[in-house]
C-alpha cells in the first residue's frame, strides 16, 4: 500500500530560507499591490515576474516562456527525475478605486478597452498569489538538493475576466510545456491569517452566461394585435426560466438560474421589435449545467413559437468549469499542510457559488488538481468576529476595502505552496514507484 509520505523530505528543509528572503518578499508584494493592472494588460507584472525569475539562483538558465495569450508567463524548473508539479498564480487587478488607507495603496488610473478612464486595485489579492509563488520558486531554487522533479510555475492573466486560463490553453499551453502530474493553486480569502482551508470535491461552482434575443414584430402601442410584443414574451420567459431549477433539476443537485439583465423598448407607445435577456447558470456538476442550458434553450424557442414569433437568437459566453478538487491530491496536500502549519490552522473550505478558471489549466492535460484558500485578516479579530457571528463585517474580495494583513498572510502563502509542492517534489520514491493517486 502506498503511504502518503513514503520518504518525503520535509518542507522545512526548503522553508528554512524564508526568514532570509522575507524583506524581499514583502517589498515585492508592496510593489505589486501599488501597481495593479487590468485583465489582459498585465504587462509590467509579467515583466517583473520574468526579471525576478532571471535574478534567482540559476535563473538565467531557466526555461521561461513569455507572452502566452499576451501576458501569460510560464517558468520551467527541471531538477532531475521526478514528478512535474504545476503551480499557478493569477496576476490581474480589478477596476476598483482602492480605499484601504494602506501606505502602499494603489493610486493607479488607467484606460480600459472601451477607452474609459478607470481606477485599478488588487482588490482580489492576486498580488499575494504572484509574490508568494515567486518566493516559493526562489526557495525551491535555493534548495535544489532537497527535491527532484520539475516545477512548472504558471503566471496567468485575466482570471477576473474568466478567460485567462482558457486563453493560455488556446495559445498552445499543452504543446509548449511539459505535462504536469498534479496542479496546485491557492487564493487569499476572508479568514484568519495563518490558516488555510481546503476540501475535496466541488468547491467552486461552474458558470455559464447566456444571452437570449427575442424577436417580435414592432408596432404601435395602441394596436398590439398588429404586432408581436417581445416585452410580454420576455416577461413570460423570465418566469418560466425560474421553474427550471424547481421542476427539472434533481432535488439533491444545486443550481442557480438568474436573469440579471433585461432590456427592451424606448417609449411608452411603441411595441419594440426585440427584447434581450442576459443571465447566468451556476452549478457544481457539468451534467446539471447541461440540463439547465438545454432547458433554457428549449423554453426560449417554445416561448417564441407560442407567439408565432421568429426563432430567438441564443448565445453563450463566459463559461467557467467547476473547481472539483481531486480527493487523492487534496488529502496529500492536507497532510502536508497539517505537517507544516499545524492541524488547527487547516480549516474546511465550504463550497462557494463563486467561480474560478484555474481548473482549465490542469483540465487541458487531464491532470488532477487541488485549490485551497489562505486567510487574509488579523487572526484574533477574525476569531472574535466568528464567535459573535460577525465575519460578514470583514470586506470580501473585490471590495475597495479588501486589505489582507501583510503578515502572516505572505508567509502562510509561501509555506502552503512549498509544503504542498514538496508532497510531490520531496518524494524520493517517485521515480521507482509513482504514487497510485496521481
Ligand atoms: Zn476576483
Ligand atoms: Zn481572485
């Protein structure tokens, strides 16, 4: 029987260098925080990543693939025979005006793709992901004798736009990089600093956005019988779509169908010729998502047919897969995190209805993965709030007030990433007998 750690080198052998690089890590983080960039515009961030990697021990010789899907960067560290471990950090900020009062707060204002002037902030904490992944790489490079295998560090653009991972895959990720045996990702989230949270199975929902353009026949508001009214058609369709989850999704499954936007008409006495509905489907199971999307399409076509209207136009955009943590990989990472951080710092990740595009990377190779969270806020304040049922008082990701405490957030991100990686890279038996779980 394969044991979780047949002969692993402990992560502490690599992490012993953390104290020495901490000032660099904190400066790097503060710089990234003060200089956020929008999705697909992470040019300076990507350049900084490459500069930092080149400056690391042996960095000049590393294989660095730049410009994947524009700003994506992948670094390949080959260190003898062993497992290949993909580590992922997303790089983009958000169009949010920072209001944290931090002395390293962003004051960046930029022009978005629509030509509008917008403020930019690392309101989702992706700066912690970039900084802690670079620090993890530096420690691993400093301690090459402690591990064997290949590290594949992926710095991904445009997670917030939901298409950065997919864009990297479309730009030849699989052909350009070695196949990972396992992929690991992490996200800073509300929670006590110093802790991590993880869970097996689906932890973040899939997302499928849709647009339905109902086509009627325009006319005078006083003579509806001469027209086909898309406003009434849209009203009826919105109500019918709300019955999909109630009547067509199995009770044990979870799904949300929301119509978040509806637009038609210009004036009281004109029956418009079209109405547009936009909405989103969230589930934890691809089959349930398919059921909902098929029902939406069928219902929209039937609604139009009932009115004798032309076929509606149905479009799909912004697909995000379920983040479905592999049980074997997750348990192996859990054991590594418990060993490094202590059992009391390893919490349970309750499934969230938010979505994340990380899994598109491992899915491109069919590689197993796990994705965990690490806490952003002062632990004492968090635990007090938890006791009083007031954790919602803390700002969530995307808030202009989202300000992770510098430490122990950064140290925890590095310790978690290195410990999880070493669960594979430190396994001296890998070459002889790859663990059955991967
Ligand atoms: Zn976000
Ligand atoms: Zn995020």
